[in-house]
C-alpha cells in the first residue's frame, strides 16, 4: 500500500460524495484505477494554463517524462528550444528509480545560460522517510489524509536534476499548513520582502491549502546565493517530528537569482501551488501572473 498513488475508486470512497457525478464515477467516462486519479492532476492544472495564455498570449504545453503508456520524453531541444519558462514537478515515487540523464542535466543547464529564462522546479513531499514506524504514524496523524499512506516518498528525478544543476535544496517531510480560523484557507505566508528584489511575491499573501507540503531545506553551507522568499506556518495542533524539534514554519518558496554562470532564475515551489485541486484564489493567481511578468 505504501509508495503508490490512490486509485480513483479510493479517491471517491474517501472524498465521498465529491466525485460521485458521472463525469468522475462512470467507468466508461473516467478511469477508476491509478490512471484515473493521475488524470485529476491534469484537470487541476488547466486554470493555470489558461491564465498563462491570457497573460502571455502563448499556450502552455504539458509533457510527461514517462507517460501512462510507458513512452519517454526526455528533456531536450524539443521541449526547451522555444521556451523561456520551464516548470518541472516531481510526482515520481522514489521506488520507480527515475534519475535525470546527464544529457538532460546539460540541456537544462544550457537553457539557464540564456537571458530571460526561468526554471520552476519542485519535488513533492517526502512522507515516512524514517525507518521508525512510530514516527511514520505521527506523520500520518499530522497530515490527516487517508489517501496518503504511511510512506510516500517523491521526487527522485527532480532531486537528481537539482543535484546535477547545483541547486542546494531538498524536499523534506509532508507538512500540514495552518489555516485561517474557521476556514480551509492557508494561513498567510511569511514573506521576506527585502529579499524579493524581483517581485515574485508582489501582492501575494497566501498559496492554496494542501494537506502535506514539503519543506524545501537549503542544504548549502554558504546560502547567500539562495534566498528563502516565503515560509508557511505549520498546523501545530497536530504533532510532527519537524515541529517537535522547534520549527513553526516550513520553506515554501526558494529563489536562486542568476549567478555562477547561470543567466536564468530558479524557483523551487511545490506543484500544488499551480493546481486548483485544492482551490485557487486571487492571491494564487497573482503569483502565477508575477511568474509570467517578473523576469
């Protein structure tokens, strides 16, 4: 049961009756296995694609590195040649053993050598990394999502790509954000405005709510070239090893400005920030628009 996505049938059971309309529940219209639940992700990114097309006049194509039929599309000139903003999200379970090929790392490195480029990258959460089963149970009770098993470790591909590019950030844990009392809206971000000299977060107060978000830990000893722009308060009504260690917020947005031979920007953010699966408000849409216009 660990380290896999839920089936669509399981999603319907846990979230009943949200997905009981024929659009989702009719097996002749929507796949009821794991493939079906993966399709929910694609539905949830449509609004982001529409907003970006409205702002830039360009359609936003979406690719899977390995699609559901097993065909592979590595990062190369077919994806990168006419792009200025590249979003890469790691929803690959670590057990699949995916790693970025040297050619892909070099292709993205060359992409970032061009002026005006931006890479947005985000391995998803890392739930249950500890061999201690009691700690895994504590994590599970903290996030409270019955669809996420006691161990669900994501991001081997994106982590290998980040390592190859020298991006000293690592996805850790799966943390439940604090919410505005009486709502399911995430508590406002702690924004480091003095570090945000590009204006990525201008007019942005919060991202959308998701039950288990990664802490993007900066791993470099010299972190001057890495700027943590936003931190998210954590729900401290539910114990977690990270909060038990004294932490009250996790890193939600990290920025690497151009430097060290790189002309482009790098932002580290979770895929759910660009998804409407858990809602989207004007603050989130403002962040999307900033991404299109800030560089």
